C-alpha cells in the first residue's frame, strides 16, 4: 500500500484501524436491529457486503478504496457470525444449544484458520 500511495506506515495503519472500527460499528448496528428485520433482508445485507468486498478489491485501480473493502469484509464477517450464531442457537433444541453454538463457533474459526491456506493453494497452484 505504501508503494502505491506514498503513505507512511502510520497513515496506512491508521486507515486500516478506521476501516476495522467502522466495519465493527456497522456490525454492531446491524446486530442490534436484526431482531426487527426479516431474515431474508439481513441475509441480503450480509451477502451484498460479502460480495462487494472482493469485487471492489479486484476492480479498483486505486489503493484508498481498499480501506472500504476492509470495512465491508469486517462488517460481513462479524455481523454474519453474530446474527447467524443466534439463528443456529434458535434452531437447536434447548438441551443441545450449548453444543450447537460451540460447533458453530468452531467451524467459523476453522474457516479463518484454514481459509487463507486453502485460498493460497487454489490460487497459487501448488
């Protein structure tokens, strides 16, 4: 990012911090109002944000919009995890809810652990 923009390391770090905080704030806002929204509408918000993030990263010729990509990615990941965890817990019988939410969170975190490695293998070719 520094090579493309001429920004200092401090400016890049500050920009990323602002993007991450903005994505987290948007996630908290959506999670707070999600009880009053329909599930299809929430999924539409999350899927749109999740799709816009890589498309923006792929198509933008400028580096500053990549900070928007970070905001969208954090929003989609954290809001998705929060709202989908509630739905997963609601879908499980009361006696199995602790196990269901534990497995849900395990799978979410395993995606973060193995996802980058799998993406590297599939795009790098070996």
